[in-house]
């Protein structure tokens, strides 16, 4: 089985996490209130689910196979 190697910036999972990180840092620094305070826990749960979906749906291999 040949494994496709891609650059980090081609990863949807990396982009999701980068965008989430920027939004959460801006939220924590009170630069901008993107998500209401009561919704932050739900937003983080959604990000966790999206990470799993992206990993399974787009790579079909959530864990790197051992040689």
C-alpha cells in the first residue's frame, strides 16, 4: 500500500485546528466575541467531532498503519 505524503498546509485537519486556535485566542483575549461564553464548550466539542470526521472521512486511516 502506497501512502500519499502531503504538505502540512494541504491538511484540512491542520487548517481546522489553526482557525479554531486563532478564534479561541481572540475570544480569550477579548479582542472579539465570536462565540457566546455559554457556547464555547459546545464549539470545542464540535471541533473534536470535526477532527475525527476529517481524519476518518478524508484519509480512511485514522491511525498510521505499521509497516
